[in-house]
């Protein structure tokens, strides 16, 4: 099975994430997309993150019954901060029958050269990049491991959603319905 790994803090997961995950699962050669909830991105401060299992729960709510998209907590048991190459190595050992590819935005491709062991990632894995209109793709755009897609996107950020919740504004339609219902009755981001 060919699995696309869509890493993120998902703090919280929103409809923009789900649109990209669904596009990759249904309009590429990927058999499944795993939303990998990262406990700590080395490039982001941990203090703004909701608890790991709370964010994972929201991702499960967002996915619902979709058999082509899964939530993954694989990084919860790995050393922190989380480095993509370490997670990929672990997954390859744990699931030797699967082939793994990375899913990322064009903004991440432009900074991939700053990632730990990025050369090994490019050598051993396919990278599915969804273009982001205001970001240049950088020097790796034409690399043979990089595949570009024009997935539909919304200009929504998790930080904007957290801000709306703190200010008492509705986030209905910005997050999947089940996530909205959960957050409406939760103090997670208040």
C-alpha cells in the first residue's frame, strides 16, 4: 500500500487540512493518507500547542468514517522534538510492506534543505507537494522525487482559528462539523 504522510500540529485540524488530505487520497496514486499529529515541530514553540491526545482526538473527529484517511500518533512515542527522517525510518521498519511518501506545501519544499538529513528524504521518498500561490517552491522544484499538485486550498490557519475561539467568535465552517461541535463545548483553546 502506498501511504501519504501529511505531518502537522493540527492545532486544531481545519477544513483546509481535510481538503488537501482528501485531494491526495482521492486524486493521486496514494492508497491512504495518514494525518501524522506531531507532538513538537522543531521549528515551532511548544507553548502554543494543545495537548497531544486532544489534537489527535480532533483529527479522528475530522476524519470520521473515511477509509482513505487515517490519524496517526506514531510520533508520540518517538524522541522529541520530532524529525521527519526519524519518523520515516521508524515507519519503514514497522511497516515494511508499505511505501511511504511525504505530503507538504510548497512553502515547506522551499525550506526542505534545512531539515535533518533532507538528502536522504529526497533519495528514499517521493514528495507530494501542493502548490501554495504566494510561495516560491525553491531549488528543489525540479528534483525527480518531487511531484507537484494543484490541490484546492483555503486561506485558513490554525492560529487564526485559535484566535477566533479566544475572542469568542464562531469557527463554524472553518473546522469540520464534528470538530466544531466538540470545540464549541470545550475550553481547549479558550
